C-alpha cells in the first residue's frame, strides 16, 4: 500500500463553479492518493457536492484543472468520468426498482447478448470479492436502503471505477451497516482503489478515513489532513470557521423585554418519519438574538418549520406573541407577528418561476386586492418600495425572481418579511452562500430588528456569525437543544465539541 | 462510436421559441413533401389544398375556427390544471359530460326560446363538466389520489353513460330502434358568425380571455401560480393547497364541459358518444404547445384545427388516410420537437464509456 | 407579444407554401385509379324486379352492357367510409363495390376513409368532394351520417346523396340503401347447425339494434330448421370494430360451450380465436376463409358492386329517384359465401334449394309460425312480416339465449 499510494489518483486544482446567485466552488483543491480513503468535510453549502459533481462529470467547472491518474481531463458528461475510472454513488440512488440486482448492476454496461445466469454469476463473484453480500437475482424494490447502496457500489465496481465517490453514504444506514461499509471500502482501498468519503459525521471520518480535506464557503480550508493525528473538535472548528473576516463587529447590547416565543416540550417528526425534534424548550424575548448552532441535519430545519407552522408538532406548546399557535396554520402565525426567512430561499420563501413583483407581495397580496383582481399598480409600487428600501438590485420588477443574485434574493425576502413589522424574526441560514457585502447587510438588518425590540431566532451553521450576533446561544445535536452558551465567554472549542457530539451527551 | 444525448440548456436563447416553432414546421413540411412525392402525390397541390381548405377561403376559415373551438377549450382546461402542475387527462370525458348536460336541457326545454335554451344548455354543460371532475378533484385534494388515473378512467365512464342513455331512456322513438337520441330542436342551434363559423368561436375567445385575466391578474390566479411554482412556497404563504387543487380541477372540468356543450349546439345534430372526438386528448398537445399559457391557446388551437381540417381535406384529393395522418403527425411532432430542442441541446458522447448515473438514465425512477 | 408573432410566423410559412402553388386546378386524379374488380354489372338486371321505389333501376337495366353510357362515365361518385378499406369487413366490402362500379361504368370514384360520426368531419369531406372535385353522387356508408346527409341534400340539390343502412330520404336527391342480410343469415344458420356437434351456437354481436337482432333471429331460425334443439347464445361487444374485444367475446362463448361462432362484427378476430380453439366460425361482410381456413363454415356477405353501378348509371342519365332500396339475394346485393367441404351434402342441397326459393319469393325466412324467447307467438302460422316490422324488430326468437335489450 505505501508504494502504490505514492501517486495521486485525483488532483483538483483551483476549481470554480458558479450558479445563478451562488458561487458554489471558489478555487477549491483536492488531492487524493491512490489506495486511500479520503474524507471531504464541510457544512451544507460548503461546496462538497458541487466539487464531487465536477469530479464525476455532472458539472463542468468554470475554471480549474482536473487530473486523474496523472492525466489532465475535461469531462463533459458522467460517461466521460466513468471512462476515466471515476464512479459516484449519489445520495439518491438511481436504480430501477423492478429490475434485479444483477440487471441494475449491468444496466447500460452489459454485453450485447445478456445471459441472465452468466451475468448473475459474475455479479455474485464481484460482490463476494468485496464482501458486498447481495443476492443478484432479487428485485431491487425488496432491498433495504443499505442493500441498495451496495448495489450502487457494485455498479461502480462493475464499470471498474478506480476512484469511488460516496456522497454521505451513512445518512441512510444503521450504525451496524455503517461499520460494515467501513470494512468494504477499506478492502477496496487495500486493492489500490481510492475512495472519497463525503460526510459531516466526524466520528465516522475518524474511524474509516486516512486523510481529510475540509471545504468552507466553496474553498479548501485544510487539505489532506492526516486523520489519525487530528482531533474531531479541530475538524469541527475548521468546518464552521475561524474568526472570519466576513462578520461584523459585535453590536452593542440591548435591553431585553418580555417573551415573544415560548416552546415547551415540542416534538416533531422529520421527513423520514423519525423523531427529528425532541423535547425542545426555548424562549426568545423581545430585543434579543437567540442563536442556534449545530451541524446541519440535527433538527434545525424542523425547529424552524415547526415554529413557522410548515411541519406539525406531535406534542408540546408553541406560544407566539401571546397566542398559542400549536396546530394552527401558517397564516395565524404570521398574523401574530412572525417573519420567517426559510433555509430554502428559492422554493419555500420565494416561488422561482414567478416575477419579482409576484414574490414581493407573497405575504401581503390579500391587502392589494381590488375586487377579485390584484391592483397591479399598487403591487408594483409596493415591490418598488421594498426594492428601494432594502437596496435590492433588480433590472425590472417583472423579471423572473430567478434572475436575481443570491444576495439580492435574500434582501428582497428579508425586506418582504420585515415590512410587516414583526414581533419575532425567525431566520434560518440567512447568510449562507452570500458574498461579504450581502452577509453584512443581512446581519445588520437582523441587528436593527433586535434594536427595534423584536425577538430574533437565528439558526446558522456559521459559528462566527452566531458568536458575534447572538445574545444567547444553543447547540443542536441529534434533535435536541443542548447546553446554553454565553457567546461573549464561550470558546470555539467548547462549542465545537458540543456540535461534534464529543461531550458525551449523545450516542 | 458516438451517441446523442439530450442535455438541458442552462438558459433558453432569447427569441428562440418562435424561431424553433417555425423551423420545426418547415422541417416537418419538407419531410412531408418527400413522403408525398414517394407516395405519388404532388406536394404543391396537396399543401395548396391544405391551405385553401383551412385558411384560404371564408368557408375554410369557418371550418378551422369551428374545429379550433373544442381544441382550444380542451387545451385551456388542460392548461389551467397544468398551471398548478396537475394533469387533467379527462377532458375527453368532461366534454362528453358537458354535451350530455346540454342535451338533457334540450330535452326538457324544447319549447323555450332559442336564446334561453342555448344559454341554459351552455350553463348545464359547464356544470356537467364540473361534476365530472368532482370525483378526481376530491380524491386528489383529500386523499392525494393521482388525478391522471382518475380523470382518465372517467372518460370511459362518460362513454358508457351516453351509450346507456342512447340504448334506453333517450332512444329516439322515430329511429326504428336504432340507439340514437332524437334530433336537437332548431332552437338549440347556435347562431352562425360568418361563413360556416358559429358563435362558439366568440364564446371560446371570451372564456379564454377571462381565464387569462383570472390566472394573471386575480388574487385567485396569483395563488394558483404560487402553488404551481412551488408547493412549499404556497404553504409558506398560507395558501391552502387542498382548496386550490379542488377548485382548479373543478374549473378545468367546467371549461371542458362548456366545450362539449358548444360542440353539441354548434356542430352536432344530436348527442352521440363520438362527439368528444379525441378533442380532450388533443387538448393536451394544445396546452403543451401553448406552454400552459392561456393567451397562447387560441393561436395554437387555430393552427392545430387547420392541420386537422387540412389533413382531412387532402384525402378528398386522393391522398390516402395513412399518408394524411402521417403528415398531420409530422407537423405536430415538428412543433413539439422544436419545443423540446429549445430547452435542450443534443450532444454526442462516446459510447465506449457507459453511463450508470448520468443523463442517459433520467427517465429511470430513483429508488 | 411574442405569441402573436409566433402565430404570424406560422401563418407566414403556410402563406409561402400557398403562394408557391397557385390555385388548385381541376386535376381530380385520385387514389381511385386502382384496378377495379371484374365487371359485375351483369347482375344488375336482377335488381330491376325489386322495390317499387326503385324506378331508376329499370332505366339502368336498359342501359346495361359493354359500352359505358356517356352519362355514367361523367359521374363523379364520392364514397365516405366509417372505417379503413383494409378492415376486411364492412368498409372493405363497400370499397370492393366502389371498384366494381367504377370498372363497370367508367365513372370517376373517390373515397375518404375513417370519417367519424357525429362531428363536422362528414360535412367537411362531402363539401370538399362537391366543391373541389365536382362530385355529383355522395355515398355515406355509416348509419350516423344520416342527419348530415339529409341537411346537405337540401343544401346541394344537384348532388345525389345515397345513405347506406339508414331510413331517411327526401323526394328529390336523398335516398337510402340497405340489403336483406337476414336472407343469407338464415342460410348460414343452417350450415352452422349442420357442423355443430353440441347444438350450442355462439353469436358475437355489436349493438342491440334491429339490423343485428334481425340477423341473430334469422340465423337462429335457420339453425333450428336443421336442428330443432339448437340454441344461439349472444354476447354483446358494444363496438363494431375492436379486434381484442371481439376476440374476448368469442372466447367467452366458446368457454360456455359453443362450438360454432357467428358474428355481426367488422374484424376477423372472432375467427382467429375460433381457429385457435378448434371450433367453427361463420364470418360476415366478406368471405373471410383465408383468415381461419379450418374454422370457416360460410359467411353472409355483401356485394355492393351491382347496387353502386346502378346508382351511378341512374345519376348519369338523370333517372335517379330517391327512396328506400332494400335489396336481397334476388338482387345479389347480399349473398352466401361458398360452404365448407364438411357441410353435409343433404344440408348443402337444402340451402341451395331454399336460396332459390328466397330469390323467387316462395320462401321467407321469417314466415310464421315464429315464437319469441318466452314462447309467445309473434308471427302467426301462414303470415310473413311486412318490411316495417322487420325494420323495427326488437325481440329475440325462441332458441336465442341473451337479452335483446343489450
């Protein structure tokens, strides 16, 4: 293994990839040695998936070099990447449910004449070689998620992938299955293949991987760390950021008023039907910013949706500005004074196919009616008012909202939400993906709200942002709100440890 | 070896839509000309007849407009449901139900004055279409039952109901026991407009304009567009998706039902089970070509109607039905393919590299 | 306004094509130049004896023979079909008749296929034929064209409209034509019963209308003339042409014990099912023995050639008089296809004798006594029903299993 590892299997240098409104990769680098398991770490939105899609030929980078096995490459489709020996197992599997395991494995890469028995035997042999127990004659719809993942891995091996990318492979696995997967990829690495393991579960990275590269904000912040020598807390710190230049000065403190949001014993299920928010108790008062930190996927989304009324609670009470809103529809909450900046700006907060005007009036269109019709001029004036007041750069208010940049989308969204004079602002990842200027502007708007005696609940993965803005800080892990921190005194290491689950509160 | 793969364009080229449609049409007509020459016909004569029978004369224009009316209303019914991402595949049955409702009014209102009778027939047809969409609408809104399947199945039911009535209660006593309904009274005949065009052309245009205004300008239409653009965004805005699904499918059915009533009073002598004549399915193509936009529907429906009228007319020149059908299909396919190519481009990739996860497998369901 | 522009561009393409082609000239060359069948006009003279409403037949009969009359050769006859001529059934028989008439008269014939009922397509096609191709005879071959033909007859008084299988007419230029298919149906019932071992016959039938009911009854009476215990089970398909449905229907009858399948349908599906199941088949419309050579017994068939020839000649010399034409075996518009070899010689002889008696008028298939399904006498001994009651027949006779209400 040491000899074989002397050469790079994958070398990515200075990869840039921009999407409308977002820069996903801003000069990212990655070096994977042959015969190793390499972790790619980063928060959601850090650019991991984009970088892997570049490597597997799904996206073409705007700039940057791609070298596989010492040869410079330009992939224009996944097929090109496969031909170069790069295979990827996506989070959403791409299997035909009614086909058998063997049929799925050879689909699109089979000999012209298919002898079912022969194919099954060959797939079986391949599975045995790597300990990927899977009956080749069973239809895929009968398989568990873990078994389906093995079929995906077999597909890549069938095509002789020498570099295998696994995108958050353990998200769908039980702990026992995850351990098994660790054994399988180790065997593949011992054979001289390279495995890229995308995750933000640090204990798994520690257990399975040889090296780790950390991405943040589309850039590589730490390259090829030796996993054996680095503490998980340090990896967590790298993921969420050091003292960042992007963050404003800590604002002056502000007197706190009476509670505007009180959660008592709130439970809710996530999209997979499993408990995602467990016994949440939380109070937000007028004139304060309460921060929620944590690695994404630990219940923050459910917390926000439960408060906004988009996800039902299974138990508990939610009192918003004196109104008990548990079980009430979203409109009741907005009438009570909620402003919600959802994590998915386009798709939840904004309707992507509609115009800027149509999106600007999403909350207030009922007030812009003239008879059954919308008063077009009044809507337009309202929109132009928002655009001017919140400095949204927009060509024409009748253009599709999708044509706006990320920062301007967020300004319009925030402007719209704040124009209703809210009592509570609930902001989920409000600055993610924005440039420095945009981050500053959004943060200032939140502070202004606090100073106007509004309560602010800020959910963010940017620890620096939380440490700077929040008056009180909680960490979320495994669906629970953990220890409260004082942002003025807590150290990054303490919080990072809580986020990484290293304080023993879970598992 | 290379093989073609469709790749979605990052952005649609400006002005490309109109150009693509025309290009698709020209290519289709050129292919059609080859086909005609191969089958021993003069393409200039055949295309000339297509033109003269559909647009080239007052009577031709009337035919085309009359044919465009059910196509446009069916297309509008599909399009308004499509605005919310729903597929009403049941316009065929709703048209039949609308014709049935109108025919029922004509049975009880034989003695009424013509304007009263026709108005009542159109209203009854609209209500009947709405009723025909009620089941699928409730099932979709309440239980999430796929509306494609329910609306499609009710098409069959509508045919059976008409057949049942024609074989029983509605059988014309003067028909020597043939299963046909009595002829409609003269008062039920929709007044003419010009040439052979009837007043249904105006009614359809008014309805389309109304729907376009409602979709684009009203609060209701606004909520519809939000819900169609993004379900979560609609929920976020406090819009009840269930109520929207229910109402939009009912409106869709009502529009198709009106189309059936107009077809009955405008073109038919009596109700038959063939009165919907595939308009409900053609409406899907109309709506697709109009990109689900109400304003675009009249133009698409007129062109579609002209293709049908012209395609039938050239058979009287001696062009076999099979060739005429291929010609019609070519023209529609040309326009549709052009529409697809606007959003995608063709790229050639090497076949040596197989593709386990990329573009080529888009159609395969994720597990 | 891009949508408007798109429409204009579309129209422009059409306009360019139209500009390139000039006016559509008088070239009426058409698909009807296919070879016609052999000259069958010799059978025409038989028709003259039939219906009193058919005065034109007499005129035509004089004009028969080799030389095409100038009048008939100038006729442009357009046929509007409900189905495709390739269906081997109803439309095929009409198209054979059209070809035969064209060959016999030298007239120009045109046709259009697959024209649906109850829509404006029929009127559009008829107008195209009249206005663009100069047609002066329009033949519509489906019941549902009746209203349109009546209306158009008023609109184009110089064009003759002849409707097949309907019952309406006017006193100048609109008439109807049909055939006494019950006559060969009766004979086919005799043949069917003679090759049945169980005496259980099956009948795949389209719609419970008088025409179909009459055929079932005649078939049953014929069968029971050979085997008094024979029964005929009816299975309704509710379609004229739908091969899978017709096949399923035949299979259901076979499963219920029938060993001969008759049909009033336009496809050959029932025959193919019978062939596969090893039972026998009486086809309809045309001699379909090629589709199921083992199963085929015989078939009541149409021969429209003589009738269409007569029509064209009557239009050509101006002798057309409208009304109802209902020709039988005596005119040759209906006939019985050749019998299978295993039909017993005595039965074959009987069939031949009865055919002769029907032609000369000494035998009527519905001659009393006839009982209905419940055993009530509906036609008394010694009586024969008039055409009115035949055309409105809505009951099944004794021996039929099934409901005449559908």
